[in-house]
């Protein structure tokens, strides 16, 4: 079950990072920074809530 949770988290994180890079290329730097920070948070948050 733990591997399933981490797999889903990684897929969401990679998707969010790709969206952040797309925003960066479209010259939307503030939005890109926010999306990248949220994707980093999505990696850290499950560690404290689901996986102990």
C-alpha cells in the first residue's frame, strides 16, 4: 500500500513539474514558481500524513 501511495504522489509531482516548466516557457514566472513549490509540497506532505 505504501508503494501505491508513493507511486501516485510521484505521478502527480511529475505532472505538476511539467506544468510548471510549461508556464516558465510561456513567460509566466510567478505562476510557475507557485506550481513548482506546490509540487514539492505534494512530495513532502504524504510523508507526514500517510506514511509514518
